[in-house]
C-alpha cells in the first residue's frame, strides 16, 4: 500500500502535478504510515498562516506588483544614470545597481528582466558595449536583489528557519543586515571585472551635470523616500518588519495612485488579486511543506542525513562545498520559493550540526539561488531573457557564463569567509 502510494506520487510529480499536491500527498502518506492523525496537516496550515511575521509577505508582494506596473523602472534607471554615468563603463554600473534595487523592491527577478531589460539593452549597445555583454548583464543582474531588503525570499527563509528553532537564534533584521556586505561584494566584483575588460576607454561616459541629477531626483521624488522608510524604520527599531511592510504598501499606493497617477483606483483590485494569488500559492506550499517537515523530523531524517554525511564528510568546509554544488543544481530546476520550503527544513539541522550559523546558511542559500536563476541549461532567467529579447538560448548561455564565473568567485568568498555575512550582526 505504502509502496504503491510512493510510486503514484513519483508519477504525479513527473507528470507535472502542482508542487503543493505532491508535498501534500507525501505528508499524508508519511503520517498515515506512522499512524499519526492526518489532522496534523490542517494544524500546520493554520499555524503557518497565523504567524505574525507572515503579514509582511503579502504586503511587500503587493507593493512590488504596484511598482512593477508603474514607470518606476524608467525613473530608477534615469536617476542612477545621472549620478553614475560619468564613471568608466558607467552605464554598466547603473545596470547592476538598478537591477539589484528593482528586484529587491518587486521581489521578482524575471520582472526586472522584462521591465528594465527593455531600457538597458538598447542603451548599453548604443553606448558601445557589445551585444553579448549587454545580454549577459540584463540576464544575470536581475537576481542580485535577493539579498537586499525587503527581499521576499529573504523573509521567507527567515520564517521557515525561525519556525524550526534550530541553531543559534536570530531575527529577520539580522538577515537583512547580513545581506548587505555580500551584495556589495558581488556588485564590487562585477563592477571591477567590467572596468577591466573595458579598460581601453572606448566606452563613452555621460557627463555629470547637476541639472540632470536634479531633474531625475524630481521625477523620482515620491519613490526616493521608500528605501529610507523601510531601512530606517526596521534598522532603527521604530518599525517591526510587518509594520514596515504595511507602511510600504500604503506609501506605494499613495505614490503611484494619487501622486504619480500612473495606476488608476479601478486597477487596484486587479493588482491585488494577481499579487495575492501568488502569495496564496506560497502560503499553501509553505504550510504543507512544514507539515511534511514535521514528519521528516519525527522520522529523524535530518539526523540520519547528518550521520550519513558525517561518515564521509568530516569538516564544515567539505559540507559547504557539497552544499554549494547541490544548491546551484536546485536553483537551476526549482523556483526559489519551492527550493526554500523544500530544502531549508532538511539542510538547516544538518548545517547546525556542523556549526554553521542559520543566518550564514541563509545568505549562502540565496546567493546560490540567484546564480541558479541563470545556470545553464534550464535556469529560469535564461528562458525569460530568450523570450523577451528574441534570442536563442545558446546565445544567452554564452552571454551569461562570464558573469556567472564572477559571481561564483563571490559565492566562494561568502561561503568560506563567514564574517562577510555575520560581521555586522555579531
């Protein structure tokens, strides 16, 4: 009976059944085999929905949908270009920074490719950058913002890790702070590499002019305070994460609907529905995944996994190397939310036994996932860029791999130098 159920679940997964259905079936099968009342699944669903911190998830997601519907991307690029365009390869630096910020605000790497790519790709080529470099930049830079507040995947990792109560205690604010230096490291390495390969000085610069800066600031005047509201409120302790999310959502509504008037009041219900459909899917998968995690914990699966790994891998360094390989592969085949809810409950107890801080694990996890977005052959961003720019996948592979190598160097530093993630919170 149990074997038949396992075979059926594998067939359903191969046939493309929804992730929540496969996880639900696995959880029910596991609890049934252990003779545990299946009501535990409903209890887990209620427990995760009742978590106060999860209020931040739908509010930040809704705010991100609003920003992606408005002309925020255009104003953001113009602002950063007016400030940094005078630097060598300044437009490329603009692209890195603008993509990181826009992804952090919207919570979706693919949206960044679609929204900013249409602006950046022609501008980069007109400025003298090769088409391959330009394609690589817009394809890979969209995932940089996963480590920047208020990244939804960062919040989701924190929720799951805190629910498990494994390893050293931490707060969501600790995760936000921990992502700052690794993100700056990635941006710094990408910028340094860009300056090196374009060191001949053939790329023209945009002259710095205060009138241009002032005009760009005026255009983005209602969106500029947003990062200061979120960062200042959370880091000062004046606002909890959930309160900062509520303030952010309200502020974005006022800015885009009443001040910029780029989104009509009649469009708000549609945007709300679209954003909450996504949130509902995440919550459903999350609740069921945590129920399945409880079964795995009861069955001592993480402990057995640790004992198996301990037999062959004696050091934390060896575990981290294997972890990076695993996560890069998963990042190429799973969306980030599925990867978090499936893998974090399995990996966190094992990592804790190797003495790895949960915050450090979270930064490593998301750094891997953002590279996995454009890891050949099936990284999600490669397909989005191929469709958006009408380019064959082989061309996208060639464009993305140099950026991938640079970010892999950053990943190794983040992995093996914990102080980069933990230095500001220790």
